[in-house]
């Protein structure tokens, strides 16, 4: 344990004591996905709402953004530099000691083993200024390009696809295209959950303008529930579908021949490759496992709809052929001239808040700052601009390669900043083992403990968190926005860019004398314009001379913003002017679709991984919100009902899912949203938040040959049933240490700690846990032998301090959560805890559906019974779905279930009436 970590109450007092007395409102940007929503935050973050003036969201926030105020406490915060001692514990050290050790360790290893023996692994959560200084230090002064980022895991294939097609990593369109398109195609994107603010723009377009929505995915996601046409495609078949589309566009004469001739190259070879892959609708159907009629409907829609946006995300990128999939999509847009025009573009939906900004400053190992590559002229240009003594001469190691090099001993020092690779990388167990071999392992973060820190970190450097840091981020539409501090940094936390600059100076390097974030931003902007002359896409030279005050007041703006431009450009390439050699876009001939792994008798299923609605990455921030925890509180595995029946897996029970790389134990959910032969598990839980649920440990480490992005959607797996004698929950005012043999998930609850548990323990074993967790003698418990129910509560005066319920089938904890939140319970409420039945004054609303307004399933079902027949109707009655809209697919599903039940009842009544009339007729006949 860290010996300088304060108790949660003391931490909250610290934050309050250093906060400004007078409340103010600060304009900032949400720290979650790449939509880049603007927020208005009060001092201390007591209230965080959407910024009506921000063009990304116009005041709307998703469930995660709406709950930001619940995630700003100091529990678990890293407040001071820490060094691991010989006994494995951490002890506090000064910043001077920590920085000297970091700089000295890097210098020693570089001197002994060369610059490629050190590496830095960054995060799309960082600000542009943080990324820039880290990149400058490593690539320009240490001389190694071993700088990569967790963006490699989500958007690298888009980067590679953009470069191959456009000559630069450029998203041609903007969010307004989603408002103006007549056809929107979502490929590998569960936007309703992962980009809900953009999805609601799509839905408004659909409702108000009649735009059509096609969803292409291997799973029937909540997004697919709103589609006019859903194509449940086979894994890895995306480029086959879009090659088939390209061939069909040729057959029906839907090409823009003038655009192809004037602005592109490589068309014939791409079309020839497409004809080899998918020469007909019939062949496309065989490759994609889709119905011919559905493929024909999609092809016809695309061919006749000029204003088409094809938006794609992780389902395309996270593939061993992700780059080819991206280019197959872009080929269809180039062939029809639908690039950079109002309502018409290929569009990448970025995963992280500043994945784009990191790409701009060279955060990826295969790029230099300002979107420049490692061509000799670019290396020399950046060297001269930085006055760099030791420029990296070639590309560095990408994420998976980097950790392989650590395992081999080639990389001896690693600095991880703001991310958790021991949980998030593919084959994460191997990554964790590799970290233990490092001679120097530094982590900059704002938490005291995570899977990466616990893998042997030597030095912990406290970084500022969202709300405390200040800088720039760039969203999916190339829009630069400001993240602004509205809280003071607690303890000794510092900006990441300042930490990098201090280490650089201690290593003896000049050129790192930045005073504020604006200094870094101005240099970054100046480099983008240096010897550019409109020859490179990324150019924000128009911002290079901002004063500190102008930087602080910078409004959201899209690049390019060249020197002398009054504002940026929303769209690019409508009239050609690409950044490839010769100024033409390039059609790319994709390879035939294949999967990196094959199924076997031992591993007969495909494991797909991804996000859920109300959690983010490894839950460092969202995991602190009780509201967000109510939606899907446990790690789970979705499996088709037919597979579940064949394997003996019970819906709502447990299953062990294993791959050649690891295994997890998850709650089983049997659902036809999953196709037979495929299973899905979310990525968010780690060893910090659950027992045996690190999904990254199961994912195959195969990567795209062009982008280096891992395949996270199709790992061969096997699922076996698992049963526990009892399962249920514990709610406590204090943390509980659970013994081995107990499966558990830690869940955020108000003013306490929640645990979902399962085990084969005897009554005595559970009693020992309860006794250890209870600090008082006022304990009431119930053992119902007929139901094998073991439940009870402990009290201090009239307040519950511990509540538990355990049974063969998991008891609902919604009622217990409500009672646990109360300061005082009367006798009837105490009895309700034991019985699990709601009293007259209690409101058991069922599982949470709408996180924004805390609306439960039972409230929505009641509204439906009262006549609500659409998601807007339910919103009028309950407010559910009226903010971010990410719960609307679930509301629509509940409506469908209710209407189906009503229809079945009507049919039953008609049958009964017919039977009575028939009996009456027979009586008359006699």
C-alpha cells in the first residue's frame, strides 16, 4: 500500500480547502470520446452541463458527460511523487528526487544501450501540449521514435487508410454532414452507445428530413435497432462488401467519371481487385453471409443517394485488415465524387478525446510532428526547426511491437503516461509480464493503483486530471477546442508537458523552457506552418502568434487555419487538391478478406470485444460514478441462445470464456443480438474492479501490417458453463477484502462500497466475511433454508452500514441500494431489507435505463402501459431519453416487448371469443 495516501474523507476535505470560495463557470471540453463536446463546469465541478455554444454538441451531453461531476473526488488520487522501495511498497519522494531519477535513468540507459533502448507510451487522454513535448524529447533529442500511444489500439488503421488515399491523415468532412446527408451508413460503429451525441444528430436528420440509416455490424447493437436496413455481416468481410459495392456502382453507371479523371489515380487496379474479391451480388453474399436481397437494397440506396456519409469506427479499425477496410470504403466515395461535399464524405468516428491531437504532433511511432512522416526532407526540416541534436532517423516500434521488445529485453526503460496497457493491450498477461523485466519503469498518472502500476512500476509521477489541466484537444471533425482548468491541482500534481520538459532540462537539453501551455501550443502551431506553403494538410500557422489571453479565449475552430486565414475549413477535397504526390487521391486495391486466426475444435467461437454505454476505457473515471454503475454493473458475456443451450450456459448464470492467451469468468447473457458462433465481452473491467475479468488478456496479438493496429474483434474462444452455490451482493460503508474463491465485481455506490459476488462458500464462510466487514453488534440476518437465501443488515443507530443478500439466483439489489442511501431506516424498512420486498413508501424502479435522469425500467414500463408508444412519448412522461438519447434504443425495445405482449393477449382473447362463439353455434345446432 502507498504510505502517503489519505482517507477518502480527508481527500475530499483537501479538495474543498484549496478550492476557490467564489463559484465560477468555465468553458471546457469533455474528456471522453472523440465527439469533443463542450461543457460548462462550475468551480469544484459540482455541476457540469453541456455548453450550448459549442458546435460539437450544442449543449447536449451523453450519460458519461452528464455524470462528470460525480467523478472528480480525490479517492485513490496520486498526490505526490512516489518511489518503490525494496519491500515493494511505495514511499513519497520530492519532485527533485523523482525528476533526477527519471532523467538520470533514461540518460544512463541511452548511454549504455543506445536511444532505442528507451520508450514512451502515451494516451489519447493527454492534451496536445503533453503529446508535443513528449514527442519532441524522444524523437528530436533522445533520438528514438519509440513513442507510441493507446490510440494505436483504436484509430491507427484510419490514419494509414487516410494517408494511402489522401496523402495525409485528414478527415474530409464535418459533423454538419450528418445533418445534411440523405443516407448515413454506419460501419462497425455502435454510435448510439459510443458516440451518442452524434447519433442523436443522425436520428434528428432521419426524423425531420427522412434520411435513411444503414447499419453494418457483426452484432445487433442498440444502434441497429434504429436502422432502416441492418446488415449483420460476417467478421472480417467489410472490404468484401465495399468491393462488391464498387463493382455494382460500375455496373449501374453511378461513378463520377469527371471526378475520377481529374482528381484520382489507381482506379482501374482498384476496380480489378474488387472484381476479383466480389464480382457479383451473389459472390458478395457468400463472402459476407448476408442475404442477396439486403445487399441489393444497400447497393441501390448507395448508388442513387448523392448525399451519403459512411461513418466507421472500431469495428472497421480493430482488425488485422483494418486499413484495407478503410480504403475499400474510401474507394466507393472517391468513385462517386462524394468526398468533402455537404452531406457526402467518408467519416472516421474517433474513439478518444484527443486521439486526433496526438496524431497532429507525432504521437504515433511512425510519424513526426505536424503530420510529417519519416522521409529525409521531413526529418531534416523538424531537426532544423527544433535545433535538435539527435533526430530519430526512422520510425519507432508500434504498441504491440514495443511490448514485444520489452519482453525480449531490447527496451530497458519505459515511461507510461495516462494509460493502462497491462489491461488494455492484446495478450495483456504477456504485456504485464514484460513490464516486470524493465530496468526503469516510470508511470505518470493520477491514480495510485491500476494494473500497470501494480506490474512493477519503479517511479510514480502525479499528473493533473481533467478539471485541473489546461490545453488543447482536437475532435473527430478536426476541431481544436480548449480544455480549461476549473479546479486547482491537488497535492503536488503537475501538467504532463511540464513533467516532460523538466526531465528534458535535467538531461541537459535546451529548447524546453516553456512557462505555460500556450508556449507549447504556439511552437506546435509554428512548426505546422514551417516550410509548408500549403504543401502539407495540417497547418495551424494562423494560431502561432496567439497571445496568452487569446489562447485562453480560443474558440473551437477547425484546421487547416493557415497564417492569414480568418477561420478554418469545415470540408476538404471537394475540388481535389489532395496531398499525395501529384495532388491526386489514390484508389487502393485491397487484399482478399481473411481473418488472422482460424477456429479449431478447442476454440470454436469468435470473441468480439468493445465498449458499453456508461463506462469508459478501464473505468478510472466513470467507475467512480454510482449513477453510471447502475446500468450494467457487472462484466458479462453475450452469447447466442442456441450456443448457450448447446454449451449448457444459463442465461443470467456464469461462464468461463477462454482463448489461447487467457481466460475470464463473466456473467452470461443469452441474446439473439449475438449471432450463433460469436460471443461479445466489454473491455472495461480490470483487476482493480473485478476478479478474473480482464478481457485484454484474452485478445490475440495479431496486427494490421500497415497500421500496426491489433485485431480485437475475432479471437478464437471457447465458453464453458460455471455455477456457484450462491450469488448476490454486499453493500458496505468501508472497503471489504474478499477471500480467494469469491468472484466479485466492485461497483460504485453512494457513500460506500458495492460488491456483486458469487462463490461456493458455506454459510459459515459467508458469515466470516460478514463478521469481518461489520463493525457493530446491531446485526439482523435471515437464513431462509427453503430458498437458500442468506440476507441481512448491520446498523449503527438507524443507519445501515452493511447490507447483504445471497441466494442461488442473484437477488435484485435496486431496493437495497435505495435503502443504503438513506440516513435513517424505520422498522418496516429494516424488514424490507431482509425480505427483499418493497414497502409502501419505497420506490423500486427496477434496473436503471436512463442514467441522465435516473429512470428505471419499471417507470418506463408504467409509462408504456399508460399509452406511451414511442421513445419521445416516454421522454415526455418520464424524461428518459430526452437528454443524450443513448437509452432510446432500450426504451424502443421495451415498447416492442410490450406491444408484442399486447398483441399476443389480443390474439388469445380473439381465440377465446372464437371458441365461445363456436361452442354457442354447436349448442344451437343440437
